[in-house]
């Protein structure tokens, strides 16, 4: 391996938790950011699961790519596996990214495992909003996670129309 890149599409974008040599906005084709993972601990419970982000098949996704220096490769991959593979709802994959400067690189990304019991599938915005509005876990309310994610995406200049629609639906539920 000549280079080691990591692709973040959720909290990894603004809170990578590891040292990186370079950061760039990146685009991945064939996957989309989606609230498709049932959260039983941090943003919900088994009785009332919340929803957190997964990288699911279809479409494209803007996120952040991080280049890791060779002396940090082992430590970073160990850290990422401990962070992302707790319940094995994600699969560690090597994917192609298009960086903002036009370079194409291979990166490690964590893609949702559609066969995992925590996979929620493709929910419509209304159903996703209902779940997000009602769930709470050890790390707090599900809506705080979603609103915080959208806020960070906006700060980075990244639009996610589906997530914006979910937040709009949550706001409508609160107003009703």
C-alpha cells in the first residue's frame, strides 16, 4: 500500500479522532449517506431504536478524505476498527474517491452491512423523522445527532438534501 486514505461521511468528517497528514473534500460514487442504521445504544434502545448514518448502496456522497502518514497506519486502522466495528453493522471496504483537486485515491470506508439486524433499509423522510424525533440513547436524543450532523455538513459546504428533508419533517412534528 503506497497511500492510506480514510473516507468520512458522518462524524468522522469533523471528529476523525486520529492524526492525519492531509484532508480534502471527496466524492464517492455508488454509495449514499443514509439514516439506515438502527442505534440501540447511543441514540436509542432496543425497545425504541434511533437512527444513525450509514454509507449505503446507490447514488453518490460528498464527505471528507484523510491521508494518514505511514508511521500512523497501524494505529489509525486499529482506532477505526474499534470505533466503527463495535456491533459489526459496518463492513470495512476499500473504495475509490474523487478528491476536490481532481485526484482519484483508494480509501478505507465503512459501508453498512445490509444483512445485519441493525440495518433499517431505505426509509422515507416521514418514517425517518418519526424515529429520530422519538428516540433517545446513552449519548442523548436522536434528533440532536441528526441536527448536529446537518449543521456540520452545512459548515463544510456539503449539501445533503435527504437529510435536510428529514430535519424539516422533525421540525414539523415538533410544531404540530
